[in-house]
């Protein structure tokens, strides 16, 4: 019988070499610590693009079962709100 080889979860960094934190990584971690999932959900459609926001949410909040429904609701609310704003701006121009 053939044994199944599993991939090791060993870090790709050599022994003793710490991970390098870039300015972008520090900003993401600081944002996560300050605002959490709710902040990410609010900011994703407006400031971040939806794909980037979803990748960040999947990275940090993949075990939270409300992550994706919250992102969907947030996107719906932003699209509804922006549509209402554009409608009123357009109707007041005429």
C-alpha cells in the first residue's frame, strides 16, 4: 500500500529569518485591528474595489459565517444609495 504524502505547513522562510512587514501590510493589520469586519464591509464598495475587499475578507475573516452575506448587503446598500443620489442630482439639474 502506498502512503500519502502531505504537504508540510512549514514556513517558506528559512529558520530564524522573521517575516518582513511592508507598509501595506502594516496598514491592513492596523485597519483590521481598528475597525474589524464592520469597517471592512463599509469601506469595500466605496474606497476599495469589491474584488480587493473580498480577498482581504477571505484572508482575515474566512471562518466567520457572516462575512460574505455582510459584503453582499453592503454592496447592495451602497449601490442603492449611490443610485438615489444620482437620481436626485439628475432630477434637480433640469
